[in-house]
C-alpha cells in the first residue's frame, strides 16, 4: 500500500481540538483548512488555520458542523486531501467517513465499517462478547419502547443506566432507580442524543454502583498492526462527564493493567481496528473489568497519554491515514515493547461553569485571561483570550491543562501551581473546584471512583475570588466619570497636582520608646490613673487621628493616610499620654462616606502603634450611634472594642444624664480598660445670667461619676465655650473635690483654646487634648506643637520629642491638602461660637449638611437658627447625638422657612425629623431640667414620652440570630464585629458591604484617587496588600453609549483593561419626578431632599394615619415619612437608594 502525501488537511471541528489538529499538521509540514459557523466567526480556531471557511450559513450553531455533505463539498472545492473529524460532531458518523471516501478524501479515523461495529454501543457490546471480554448486562440492541425497557428492568433490577448509542462526553446518559425515572430518563437521553449526535437511539445497562472508569488507548495501522498506549483513569466525573483524567491509573496492579490492556486489544483485533480509538471499562470494587464502549476517535483526554508515553497521537493518526505502518520511522512503534510508561500526567478541563451552582454554565466576555506556563505544563485552548465572548452555543470548556511529573503527587503539585497561575475574569470558572479536587488526599492516593464528587461535598466549598483589580478599576472609572458625592465639580482636585506627603524615616529594627500603654499593661487602669496623678508634667493626648479631622474636615481622614504615618507616630510620639483615634463620628463616616471598616482601621493602627494608649469617644448608651441601643449591644461593643485594642474609653452622655452612662461605664470596667467618664461643659460658669449650669452643677456631677467607678474624669468642652479664667476656676474646684485625674478636652473655635489650656495647666489639670499644628486650631483642638513650646522649661513641660512631633505635623500638612473640599472654610477663630454654641466636631459636618440640602447661601441663617432651636429646646447640653438633633431641627426650619413661633402654631401638621421626635420621646435620655412640656406635646403629637432609661425598655438583640440573618441577606459570612456594625448602623453597614462586594476594599486606594479619580494620562501605584502592587494608568474615557454607560480604558500592570461605568449625569439629565400636591393628603411627598433610605410598605398594604411609609436620609439626618390618612397603598413611585428632591411624589394612597 503506497503512502499518500497530504498537502492540505481540514479539521471538521471547532475550538481546541481543531487547533490541536492544525498544530500537528504544521509540525508535519501540511497545510490547514478550518471551518466555522456563523456563531464561531470570531473563534480563535479559524485564525489558527492557513485558510478558514464559513459553513452552515443560516443554520443553528450545532447543525452547521453536522452537515457533512456541505463540508465534504467544500473540502473538494478547496482541494483538501484529508479531513480530521476531531471528537464530537461527526467524528463517529460512518456516513461522513463514507462520503469522504467517495470524494477521494482521506478520513483520519477508523473505517466506516469499524465505526458501525464499535461506534454504536449496542454493536460494540456484541463484539466484546464474541471476543471474550466481560460486559455489563444490557440490551442487545437499541430500545424502542417503554415496554422493552420495563421488561429489561424486571429482569436485571435497578439501578439502570440509559445511554445514547452514539456519541459520548456524558451526553445522553441518565441513571434510573425506579420505573418513573427510567421512563423519563429514556425520553431525556434520546432527546439529548438527537441534539448532540443526530442519532436518538438509546440502550440500557445494569448500573454498577461507584466503579472506577478505566479506558485504554489503542492505535492501529492499515497493515494489521495494533498496540495499546496503556490506560487512563477517568473516574472523576460529574453527570457522567469526565472532569479530571489521570494516566496511568495508579491503583491498578501490574496484573490488572495487563488484563485490561489485553481486553482492549482483543476487541480491537476482533474488528481489525485502524487509527486511534479508546476502549472504556468499568472496574468494580472487586477489581473486575466490564467493557462499556469503544470511542472510535481521538479523545479529549488524549493529552495525558501523550505525556506519559511521549507519543504524538494526532500526528500518528494523520500518518496512519496516509498509509504509514506503525513501525515506519515517522511513527516509530515496531512492537508493543516500544510503548513505555514514564511518570504520571493529569488533565483538568477549565470550564466556564459555576460549581457552587450545580455547574451552571456562565456566559459573557472574558475581561482578563492569563494562563499558566512552565516546566511540566501543557495547555490546549480554544477561544481563550481577553475579549473573547463566551456564548451558550457550545461546550463550556475554555482550556485543557495537562501536567506531568515523576509520579501523581508531583504532577498534582504542578497542576495546583498551574491552576493558581490562571487569572480569568468576566465569567465564572471551575478553577477553585479543580484545585480542591487535585489537592484532596483521596485523589492523591487514588482512593476515588465515579461517586467521588457526590461523596466529597467539601470540594465544592470554594473560596470567593476577590477579583480586586477589576473591581478597583471599576471604582476609579466610576469616581472619574461621576465624581465623589458631596464634592462639587469646581472643588474637584487632580491627582497629578497633589504632592506625596513625606513620611519620617525610622531605622529598621529601632526599638519603640516605652509608652503609656506599657505602663497600663504593667499597672492596670487604677495604676495608670495613679501614675497620671503623681506625674508633675502635663500629659497630652493627640487628637489628630480623630477629633481634629472630625472638627476640621468632616471626619474624612482615610485609613490609608493614618496607616502610612502610624509607625512614625509610635516612635516620634511615644511620650504622648494617648492617641484619640476612634469612636465618635469616625465609626459612621468610615462606613457611610469612606466605605471603610472602622474595625479594620483599629486593627491596622494597633499593629503599628503598640506602645501608646488608644483612646476612643463612647456616647454612653448611644455607643457610637445617634440613638439608644439595648444594653447587651453596648456591653458587647465595649468588649469587642477593648479586645481590638482600645485602652481608654471616654464615656459621656449627650445630655449629661449619668443614668445614661452607667451601662457603658460598667462595661468598660468589666473589659479591663480605663474608664474616663466625661462631664460635658456648656454655658458659662462666669456669667451669672447663665445660671442653669453653675460651677456646683459640674462639681456635683464629677463626684457622682467618681462614685460610679471612673478612673479618670474628662471635661468635654465640645464647643470651646470654656474660657481661660473659667477653666482655672473649674479645674481648681475639681482638684479640690475629687481624687481622680482630670483630663481636659476643648475646641479652639474662639482662638482662646491655647490660653485656656495654659490656665488649666497652672490650675493643676493632669491631661489635655491638643492636635498637631497642621490640623489644629479653628474648630479643632489647640496647637500641640505651640503648647509644647509655651511650656518648655516650666514645671509642666511634657518633655516630648518636639522635632519628631514637628515631622509628624509636616506629614499632615501635605496630607491635609487632599481633603480641601471638606474644609469648613472657617478662615479664623471666631467669638461667634459663644453665641451659636455649635460644637467643633459638628461644625465641619454641619456645613456640608447645610450645603447638601441646598442651603449653602443661608449658612449664617442656619447658625442663628441653631441657637434659636437650642433655646426653644430649653438650653440643653449639645454634643452628639443631642447636637445633631438641634442641627437637624435648625436645617428643617430653615429649609421650610419656619421660625420658633411657627412650630407652636403649625406643629400639628409638620413632619419633624425622626431624631427630633426620638429626642422629645426620651429615646436618648432626659435633659437636665426636663423637656419644655408644650413643645414636647407638639413634637410627639399622640405619642407618650419615656420617663425611664430607654435601654431598660429595649429588648436585647439576639446577636447570634442577627448574624445568621445578616449572612443570609448579604450572601457571605460575617464576623461578630460586622454584626455589631450592622446593629449600630443597619442601612449604612449594608450599603458599605454592597460597596465592598462591588468595588472590593477601596481603602487601599491613595486618597487623591479615591476622592477624585484620574485624568487621562495619569498613572498610579496601588498596594492592594503586602507585596502585591497594581500599576494603573488611565488611557481614555469613551463616549456615552445608548445605555448610558461609558467604556473607561486603562492599563493594568502594562496590560489593557476596560471598565464599563454608568454615567449618572445622563440619567439625571433625562428624568424628573412628579411633585406631590400639598393639598391632597393621598399624595405623600419628600419632606426634604435626600435619598430614599428604606421602604416599609408595598402596594396593597393598608396603613393607618401616622404609620411610617418610608424613611429618607440626607447627610446622616433620617426622616420618617408618615401617612396623613388611613388608606391602602395604591402606588409607590420610588425605590430604596433613589435621590429625591423636596416635594417629590413618593407614595400615593387610595
């Protein structure tokens, strides 16, 4: 028989097997021709061939590859010498082989006769029986009727497997364990077989429970020579489809290997097998083999056989089809002895399937595709590249990964490494699942069978892929296009214009100075307090990390900037008494506006500053929120905060109601931390006209707090109202009356703060709060660096590292420029604070709130209204949350053009901010002197006020149940600290979590990028974790598309990436809401501009007059929108998260 020389070979297939064929042809010097369907017009295989032609125009994606007459006709016209069918599609169709032969085209595969004898599973069973090979009991011919199937079931018993006569790959297979499953399985298998192979014939076999699936590779030539290339273990399967294949089967004995290979050869010789084929067997628990079928074609998993035998099977197929003998030098197999096993190989099929969702296929665009490489790794891919569209038309396999090693364990280690190297984004994949399987001890030991996946559910416990790079690109794209909420376009800064702050250099390994926390650990809280009292020097708390920026820049300092200076602070600020760095508004703002986890901030700073006491501000029964919480929540919060690194808790009540401080103080002492109980200062003890809060009031409260267990007394001068001579008088009185240290906190709004601290030091105060010079003054604390200079050489000299603290101040001087849009714009100190009494910590938040409500041009009016509201409320102590309530009421009144007299006249028809209602109900405690009774009745309408501590009435929160509820709602595990965050700020925490899921942890972004995004051409370096850095460059911003999105074009680590971002300005420009008719009580409008925070009703609900329909939120001010009449909810015109303007129609009642 003459050897035929092939010039051009067509692959009658697609994807990775077509590419595999083209590679083999190219290596042999043969030209290649591809075919492709309309759906495959962008598939990679068409570009890998020398020529490519469309087939099946107007046909479905499968039918296009099944029309062999069109394919053969095309091959003739293009002068193709041979056709390789690959696997699937027409690979086992004898009519296709015959059509090729009639056209004078070589078919690279077995003869049509052999296919008919073996390709059909029923015919194959007959051959096996005649060859003396054991078979599983089954039907001798295809089953046509239900009656035949039921008779077989009665004879053999269940379970039974229904199989397609043609094809493979797990398609057309169903296991039936009863009559109903058998009948349904026949219908489903026949339908699937028809769709996949164009042949609906099915047959039945007795189903062997939990066998090993072993297959033997055969290769025969046209001259009667036949060899095996040993076996493969294909037992890791799902739905009868192979997932992972191994060569050789490591659990087979030498005798078993010989036996199964001999069985395969017996079947092949019985039919005179030609070309490549696979004989498949089941091996039961007793080690007995049962023939199941022959696949007369190349198999998906042929790669592992090639690796362990060092034979190119696809090349051998081509050479055999051309007429070569196996013994010819081109193939080089003179006898069976020439086939040697070397090492072990594994093949994993990476698919676009979701193992956590029953392997549901996933579709979409591959945004990122980075594959593995290196020693021992082989890849066979189809259309796997960034930008490829994964469609539902074809098999979900992206790439076959094959690895080789001296043994299975080594091959598995290489496979695990290879799988970890893959980066695939845009669609779900099964990579995590594959990693779990190939590292499983049972897999590595060969202790697995076809039931492995069913009996090892742990392999489906998959780590969530972070996909941080793409998520961060999406955020940068979003803020670049849409800006950061609250920063007007004219205030927007530019990344390229902002300097990097200089971090002081600390020599590596330099020991930390002994600090206050070291003393606390040695002596305990009482010992620390005693040490403070005995210390003649003035001790200083630095507020830079919390109250200073809360007061100047609306609490906007980000963890990234705090973390960067933390180590230097531990060294250069080692002599400080404490760092006030947590609590207060930081908890809320971190989640609500900065999308950071406040607990993570605490962790990161604590790790880098282990020597200085951390101090936090705790709002008594309000914890770090704006309302009272159940006692168990307050206690658990304190416990967790102390565990996480808080040493000193400054506990206060916003109304100086000691009953509201009791639970928190007890919790602090129980935690082993320092309890610093605060007296909030208001009024003026030097002014006889302001006699509501005289000196005696403060001294008496201080004595009470000492009796309640305070280790330290704090004077909390939250608005900077304590004047220098008043401070001297107050401190002297306190030092004479109590036996615990006194810690003074103030704000420098009036510019008298520095003088006041010096007077207090002379009067004997033990500790004072101050801030580094670059973030001091105005509404923040007095200048720490200046205070040190003033005290130098005196009895009270703190003897701190002045040069080191100046270096820290220099760092913050530059970093502060990042936050310019959040500055309060107060240019100098102002004695006006003695009139309006707005706390310093509230001032910088209050102004953005006012501007956010569109009242920026009425700022002076809002400040005046603040004082009016305070007087109207009875001259209360004003500190969060009571100060916020006064501010909310003031904004509400200015927004609605109301004066105090209007409240008394029209109060019955007004919807007041929820915080105001809660205040008058007693939900944050009882003010000194009580509530103004007439106003309380107007605000509460028909509600009755509380007379006891709210915590006594609040049911304890079931934190365990809350955790389960939260995990179910969010769809991922949460920590105990997360649960506390969600209880304290329910809606805020969930929005923060959504941000994290959408954009990942954006706290790693440099502050200028987080707030302002990038301009085209900007490049930024981002450390997403230790040793992992992203280099991102913005190349272009695409135009607005029809759906309102833009494509943002980046380079990520030098590679092109695209993020799609919704342009919110497009949506905003094209929509406006209908306004509610104020005279129609059925129409419910927004009382103020803001966001729909929570919908509490749905269409069809029946509500009563006064029922809350929804809650709106504007700049942290929540307002309950209530029904004015009893009626049915007819229409809801908003969704949670919608931005609304004042008067917008939200709900219609029937």
